[in-house]
């Protein structure tokens, strides 16, 4: 897979003998390390939307980034993910390649891996839709439940990335956290709009290195779900690696808010849970009016 640097192009994966050999070579090299099956036939393959990327500086044209801030208040910019890693000498979005696939970020022990990330691709679909998609293989014997979900309800399988960063930049005031210090914007208004400027306060990550991808129930990126799956290996089949986000900004915001609240519910106390559940009901009703079922 090659990176398309020109706007409005989408790269896909064509399944052929060359691609199958590539899969087999990666599995042969990495299966002992991750304690996974050694045969390509023991894996089920899929693509997933891993990271939504924005254009804070307008290098592709009009600036567009706030809809790409995830539920944790983290933001990945086009200039960052296309930056060349100083050691690996590859674009930073490519650092997903040959990493493990886990359940719920249980990546502290390598034996917890249930698959590999074979490759990643950056797709620029339009000014509001720039995504990093990953090509993943899951060991059907080690994770039969995940394989079964992928085979029957792939659109319900969410993913979430794990990465390390060197520092971050406040999207409102430009403060650099390189010395592990946060500005007043991030301290008081993280993942909210600043009352003085109206700008969404988020951490624009810098020096990113992706080290794992996980299967999760509620991804931090609202649209980070499986895009396509290989049920039968038919030569010539096109495996999708891109999908356009809903065009309507209200719909995008509602879906992002829904994902954030679902994530927040896990750590909320009883009083906050009641408030959040009430808010969820309102969002579900609004989504229903827009034709979205949740």
C-alpha cells in the first residue's frame, strides 16, 4: 500500500497472490514473538478505521480539525502523521505496521496479543475526512470470539490505537507541554470550548509512535470501527480501507458526543451517571431523527 499525497484519492487493497505472500511472510516472522499461529489460513483479515486526522494548519487547503478530536481530548494533525520518524525513517502513520493487535489495550504482555497489524494507510478523502486505516489479522484459534464477531457483525467491532508521544500543543494558545507543564486552557477546559475564544481546547500530539491496536467496545474516535473483512479469499477482491464520514456536521458532533459519554460512564459516580444517561437519551432521540440507530 502506498500513501497518496494528492487530495481526494483513496487507496484500497487488492487481494492477490502477492498480497497473500506478504501476509504469510509477516506471520512467519512475527508469530513466535507474539505467540500466534504460523499459518496464514489460521487468520481472519479485516481493515479498520484507526485514527481520524485533521488539518489544523490548512496545508491541504481550508483548515478543518475540531471534528477529529477524540473523546480523550487528543488530536492528530496531518503534518504530524505524515512526518518522517527520525529513527525508523518512515511516515509516522506507518509505525502501526508489524505491531500487535490486542483486547482492550492489554498490551503490557506480548502473549496477550490476538493478532497483527500488517500495514497502515493514510487516506485523504475530502477536507473533512482524513483517516489512518489499518490492515489487521486475528488468530481464529487464539481469539475465536473476536473472529466470530468479525464474521457475523463486523460493523460492531470497534478499534482503538495505542501510541507514545514526545509532547503536545494546546490547540487554543499554542502552549507546548514538552516540559510536562500544561497551560490554563488544558487545565480548565480540556476537550471543551474556551469561553474567551470559542476554540475547542485539545492536545495536538507531537512525536507520535503507534505501538499497538486493540479491539474495544467504545472507541475514543467515534468512527473507529471495522470497514471491511475477508470472509473468503477470492483473488482480485478489493478490500476497502476508507469510508467517508457523515457530511452533516450536526450528525458528526452528535456521534462524537455519544461516544464520549459512553466512555465517560465507566468512571462516573452515581450522580454523574444519572445526568449522563439522561443526556444519552436526548442524543439517541436526535440521532433517530437523523436516521441513525444506536
